[in-house]
C-alpha cells in the first residue's frame, strides 16, 4: 500500500491518485507514524521499521505492501 503510493508520489506521476490513496493512511495514527518513519529514514529496513514502530514484522509488511 505505502510502497505503491510513495513510488507514485516520488516519481511525480499520478499525483492526484497518490494523494487520494494516501488520505485514508493519514487518518490512521499507526499508518501515519509508519509513513513518517519511512520518509525520515530513507532505506529503512522492514526489521528496523517494525522495531521502531513497535509492530510485529508481519504487520509492518502489511502496512508497507498492503
């Protein structure tokens, strides 16, 4: 989920679509926190992301790949 949106946003393609898809994530505190960690830590691994967010790795994968 986040992976696709971030790719579209960073490429500058489908800006409106990326923004539309990100809206639900921005309303979810956990999803918003994960997005912030990704944006503030380019290249962060799933293991580090899971650890810093306090999530099980499989849950973090679900947010990223959704």
